[in-house]
C-alpha cells in the first residue's frame, strides 16, 4: 500500500485525489467537498497528510492523520 500524502486538486473541470509519489489518481468528483471527504478518508486509512489545493493550485488546507511531526501538546 502506498505511503505518500493525499493531495486533493482541481483539473479540467473536476476534482481529484492523488497519492503523492505514485500515478494513483481517483475517479473525478463533481465538487470539491466530495473530493475532500474521500481524500480525508484515504489519508486517515494511510495515516498520512491530506493536502487540499484550491482552483489556483495553491495549498489552502493541510491536515495530518496519524504521525504528526510536531511535538506540541494539544
């Protein structure tokens, strides 16, 4: 099973999820919310980071599921 972070992004009018470092890309989603929900579940299962990009391609949100690299309580 791949261990790359999950990236949610927009391309050609649809939203997708991809496992970074692989050619594994999801089927297209009609909305960002649908893609985010599926990407979140993928990241939780793999215990990796979920990176969500906006229409501009910039990172708008990041969530870590599993191994949080920071050593900050709370």
